[in-house]
């Protein structure tokens, strides 16, 4: 049967079992929206800004392991979406982004709302396509879904000129797709795995260091089994939190710039590092030269060969899908019937316990001013540690990562790689669509929340009972912290003057607003929000200590063990 | 070190910009880049000459392999290979220079492929060093214009790059 291009787009999405599309209509996608209107299998979520659409689709995927789908119009629709696409790209999130384009004959003529979408997005997508003929539309969309979710995942963009959405052709959705130029490795090399195990069994001061790859590949449970089988200490990156239970005694906490003292010291002084789905980035290992001062053996499991030996030289690279590789490791381990060297390991744990006793996350909660850490701790208690927590970027993000103990994967949703302010609120929307009954909280600050605050309107339209935990210190806190520590207390443009009354603002959008400025009110307010106002969006504006800083801290360019600890210690 | 990287890539619009964009985005160096379709019109063959440490060249090949349109990548300079470059030079050819220019072109096995009363266009093929040597051998003030294709290369013997 002959279908129009617009009908084909919708049919393809239906074939892919897409349930939600986050988007914003406009001239060049009107025919597609017309077809969307005529069906009810796919629900469209109308955002208030295209950046919000991409963040929502992104967090929809992060919290569910489904592919996020968003749709925007040409020109400004696309350029507004770019921040969202780049955010997803940096964190390897599978998205399919459908963009309208001006009609084929107008391309290159500076037409109204024309932008070189493929050119603009090329550096921040896994791949992109400009559909040049109606005959290749269905197969291109199939490729987009295939590419987005296989190998190292990422956003894939399909740019569709308006004239193609009105042309007709026979529709057949390919069941499978093969691309000669693309075949990601899945199984790890058994010989390499054997070599790795030998090194691990001989290790005296081993550490496991895992990242977002564990979450993305659904390997958390297997990782937990492997970690228990080896008995090694484990630390995680900001993107990896939830990949291993944070309340388990083998967990040292997050490592890196704001990682725990014990995690950073153990990483720096380990003789063997088992890196899984992580990429040794600058916020994790600090200065690579300092890291390299101590010799250690590094085993690195990653599906992307280009992540291996990019920043640090790796001794045993294992390219493959993390759960497949861990399976093989567990299999070989039980066949070997060997245990790690017990005495050395016990001594190593003793040393780690010494580092732990520094209690690097200790903070002081007085009677007058609310400490931001206290809010996150209470949030953890009130939600039973079982909420989905989205976050923006800055101090509040680090406090959330340090103080909310994630025991399950896909519960911690934040922009780790790109560090995108404005991510948290639209992300919380995406999480709630993917998990309609879940408790969802967005830990944010008064700076970040204002970057996508228009989505409060979307939340009203779809009755999304998100709880916004606004850690309001009247500053761009992380900027202020750096200025205090490295720029002689010159707070250039980091004070946000003329803040809105967030309570009234929330109410203006039809939500519940609360302002909390006393430590004693923190827990009651949270209980009221999460229990009494279970079904409402509540904006909790916590007026916190403006001087609070995030510790420990590894200054940019410094080594992992050169931490600055809290003055309170 | 100088490396010659050969790439088989889907002959699609924008494929070249994916490769050149990768080099500029990651700060890799390109000395020359040539590209043309192969006997299979669905594939293009690209040759890139780049200079970098072993670590950087390893990253370049990995990053190239990661591009979805790239089918195969090989570092030709890892083993025996042949490289060639084509150059066209337009020179002033008047008076005694006319005869001298012909003589030097012959020595370098160049061919004169365009003749006017006052100029020649000389076609010359060889490796980069040979073309440089020719330019050094003639009087620089007589050169009106030069154009070079950049290096293309192929492995010797059994080293074959195909799908």
C-alpha cells in the first residue's frame, strides 16, 4: 500500500513500539504532526522549548533502557535542540531525533527556518541522516533505531525535508538491518579475559572502577556478583552510580573531583585497576601525569575501542559488551576455582578503612542555617532511598551524588559529560513518563532551574507530580566556590540578583510552592511534599547556607590524592 | 611520525566532512587528503597523511573506525607500500629558459602537457620528496602556479584493502 512520508514516519515509530514522543511542532513537520493526531498508539508530549524535549526523551531512556524519541521542526527547532543532543551524546544515551527540514528544492537557498541540520549536529550525534528520497525513508529510520541502541549507544538524527513527508511510496518496514560499515564487537576476547583474571587474582591492592557503561548495558546485577566474588573495593564515576549498591560495604563512594577521600586514595594507590565502562576522564583521574606517577596494571573493559588508551595507557584492553564480558569472567573464575590473595587483600582493606575513618563527607548542621547536605540526606530518608533523582549541574548535583545512596541502576539521572544546566526539570518529566508510578525528585539550584523553568507548564499539562528540591543559596554555587578557592574571592557575576519568588512562581504555573529556611522544617516539609502532596508538583525552595562548599575537592589539573578536605575536619 | 592512513568509506554525501570534521574537532593534523570513488561506485577511497605520535595515530584510526560510514581503515605506513602524488606546474618558458625547463622536466620524467608561446604546464608524478626536489631544481622565479593532489597510496603485494 502506498503511504505518504508523514504516514511512514508514524508507522515506523509504531513498528519500533515507541510509546512517547517528546516534541514541538512547526512548519516543516506539520504533515507528520497531522498523522500523529490521527492515531493514538503514540503519545506526544508537548514541551515548552525544544531543549526540554530532548532532555525529557534522554531521561526517558536513561530511566528505562528504551530509546528516547523526540521531534522538532527545522531551523530554530533544531538549534534549540542541539544542547539536548550534545548532552545525550556525551553520556552515550540512545535517542532518535526526528527533525523537519525545508523542502528539498529550497535546501541551500537560505529559506525560512532553514538550517544545515546535518552539519550543525554532526559533531554531537552518533550518526545523522538527511533523507533525500521517500524510498529511503523507512530504511533510514530503521537504521537510526539500530544505530542508536547498539554498540556504544548515542543519539541519531534523521532530517526529513517537508516535501518528502507528502510524497508517496510503498511501505515496508525492514525487520532487520545490516550495515557493512558497522558491526560492534559484543563478546570480549576470551584470551584477554583470562589474562585479566590472572592479574586480578595476583593483585595485592586492587580496585574496581566502573562507569556509565555498566548502567547503559544493564550489567549492574552481574557487576555486583563479580564484585562480591572478588571481594575487591569498588568505586564509581558520577555516571556509574547505582551500578553497585551504594550501601554495600565494598563500595567506597564516588571517585574524582568531588569523590570520597577513600575512593580517590584507593584509586591512586592501587596496584591493579579494573575499569569497566568508564573512560578515565579529567573529572575522574585528575591530572593523568600525576596518576601515572605510580605504576599499576590497568584492565579496561569497554565496548568502544576508542575509549581505551585514550587518556591512560591500558595493559589489558577488553573490547566488548560489559555484561557479556562479566559473564565470561565469572565463568572462567569459577572454572579456575581460585580466590584472590587473602592476606594482601585484608591488609589493603585495613588501609582503606584508615582512609574511611577520615569521614570526608562530614558536615555541620547548626540550628539556624540549612546545610545543603542535610537536605539531601533527609530526602534520602523520606523517599526510602528509592526515588528517581534527576539533577542539574553545580554544587547541588555533587551533594546529591555524594549523599543520596543509589542502590539501583537508572535511578540517578544527570548530565555527567556535558554538564548541562537546565537538564534536571525536563529530565524529571521524561523519567515520570517512563515510570508512571515512580517517585521523582529533581535536585537543583536556583541557577540551573531557571534555565528550563518553562517546563513547569508542561508538568501542569500532563499532571506530573515531580518534587523540585531547589537548593537556593543565591549564588551560582560551584562558580562561587571556584572563585573563592582560585580567584581571590572575586565573585564575578556569580551572585544571582533579583531572584523570583519561587513559591509564587510555582503557584502561577498551578503547582504547590514551599519555602523552607529553618533546619527543623526540612524534614516536615519533605514529608508534606512527598506524602500530603503526593499527586502534586511541589517546588520546595530551600534557603541554604550560601557559604557551603563541596568537599573533598581535587582542583583542576591536580592529582587524585591531592585533595582539599572540608575545613570542618 | 608521518603516517599514511587509507580509508574505505561509503560514497555518501557528507562522508568527507565527517572525516575532516573529526580531524579538526579532535585537533589532529592533516598534511594532505585525497578522495575519489573506487571501482565499486558505492565506496570511496580516502588517503590521509597525518603526523603524530604513535598514541595519536592509534586514536586517529580508532576514531575513524568509529565513524558509521567508514568501512575499513589501514595505516599503510605500518608495512611496505607505495605512495604517489601528482603535480601540475605552470612555468614561464621563454628564451633560454624554454629549453632548460624541458631538460629538467625530462630528467624528472615529467611531461609537458600544455604549451603556449611563453609557458609550459608540466605534469609530474612521484612521491612527495621527488616533487619537492623538482621544485627545488628549477628557478623559483619561473614558477607561475603549482597544484598538487596530495598523496595516495597502496600496500605492496598481498596487502589489499577492500570490502
